[in-house]
């Protein structure tokens, strides 16, 4: 078998942890019942498992189980949050505030709402990728109904100041949504302490299955939300469709493991990231993208002087699986809008590498990647 490249693209997705897979398996065959079938044991088994999963996920963010709405992932959760608030608050106000470095699953619903007559402010970020709280302070209007700011950025890993944003929003009685697709199970999240009203989650960035996630919707004070999928009235009418029991059980197991191992795993990843960053220093001309410490433990994003980005990725392709920018915008050939929002030139934005280290990354892999990146960059710089 041809050796496959080392996987350092954990912001795009992660493998399912074997312990997660084991928890999921019985729900494909033995316990296959429809959780909405309340007349027999097949349904009860599935419903009970979903109830336990709901409790686990709620507890992980300091919410209560009735506040969790299962969805197909963070894209759907973001759509439900943003369009759902816009529709429900239509008569109260039509202004939304978000940030230029958000994921397309936040930006695109916002652009869609603009096409319907809503107004959206896309705030810039500081050169370190963080939202400036005073900039946000000035953006509120009387008709602002929602602020949407992500927890952890999918390209540069920076962690936005959620508690401070939450406090501002609560003062002004504006709803606060956060996309926590990259954050759940990796950094502590607390919807009470952070005063978050809506929180989008997904399983597949935290060693759970693809195609499942959730939206937290605050009940006290109640957050009004218009459903975007209508049908059997599942999830208290907010998201119809038969719940996908194996996926939901796996999602809960993944979150549980992430939290149980969070402290030790963060330390391990920070050490590995430091090994990677230090190892590459002999190259010179490296620019760290994003705040040095206020970022996800497994994220390193850097730009390299004097190389062509396309040639660099091509040269590294057989050694290491990584990306420049987000997996969700790779169809476009424009430089990463996140890096240009930090003020990077097009050349530096193109010549960027996003390393996503994860649970299964080893020190030996980091050493191999360091050697490979150094050799490739040196060859490119010499025009070889
Ligand atoms: C991956 C990701 C999404 C999309 O999540 P899916 O579950 O794949 O729909 C949304 N936002 C961020 C920040 C992400 O990293």
C-alpha cells in the first residue's frame, strides 16, 4: 500500500475515535427503533439513548437538555439560529452584526438575509484576528436584533472574547449567537457565564461522526426562533425530521471524551505545536497568523516569505495533508478572506499553511513534517 500523507487537517474534520464508533454501533442494528415511536420498546430504547445524549451535550455547555435542538451539523445550526432569529424578530428590528472572519455558514445566511432586506454589519478584526470590543460597541443600532461571533476560528484558531461580547449583548437586549464548531470539546464553553443565547455545535471536528450537530437555544430568558425545517414537529417544532440515533449517540460520546481529556490533551497539543513552530524557525521569514496564545491548542497558521503558495502545497502534498485556508472555500482561488482581513498581502495569504494537530498526532509525525516543509521551502526559494 502506498503510504498516505500525515494528517494535519483537523480543522476540516477528524477521524471518529474508536470509542465513539463502539458506542454508535448498536444503534444501527440492534437498537434501530425510531425514537419518536412511543408505542413499543424499539422506540423507547432509541428515545432513552437520545435523552442521555441530550443530557451529556447540555451539561457540556452548562445548559439544560430541553435547550438542545439536534441538527445535521453546524451549517444547519447556524442557518437555524440566524434565519430563525431574523424571521422571529422581523417586526422588532432588521439589523444583524457579525464579523468578516466568520465561517461561510454564518456569512452566507447573512448575505441571504440582506437579499431579503435585512441589514448586516460585517465588523473587521484586529491584526491578531480578535474582534475589538470597542468596535463592536459602536456597531449596535436601535434595530439590532442579533450579534453572531464565532468561538474559535477555523483557519487561524483564535478564540474570540465570548463572555465580554455576551455581556454587551445582554445589556442591550440583543441576542448573541456563537458558532462553536471548532470549540466544542476543545476549550471550556459555558452558556451561562458567557451569556450566550444560541450556540452552534458539530460532532465531526471533535472525533465524532459527520452529519450531526446541535443548536443550543436559551429558554430563560426565552429566545424566539422560527423553524426552518417543517414536518413532524420534532425537537419541539424547531427542527423536524427523524432523529439520527447512532450519530447522536456518537456525538455525545465524542463530547464526553473531549471534555474528560481536555486539560491533558490541550497541554500535549500546545507542546506539539511549539515543536512544529520551533522546528520551522531555521527557515526564517515566518509570520504567525492570529494571536499567539489566545487560540486553539491544535492550531498553527503561518505565512512564509519568498515562496509561491500553490507550489508549496503541491510540493508537500505527498508528505502531509493540510490546507491553506478553509476546506469550505477551497473551490475558490481567491486568497483566504480571513488572512486578508488580518491585513496580510495577497502573496502572504497565498503562501500560508494551516496546520491542524489532533488527538492522534505524534511527535514523530511533527518531526517528519518539519523536515519536509524545510526541504520543500528551501527548494522553492532556490527556484529548484
Ligand atoms: C466545520 C465548521 C462549520 C460547518 O460544520 P458542519 O457540521 O460541517 O456543517 C461551521 N463553522 C465552523 C467554524 C466550522 O469550522
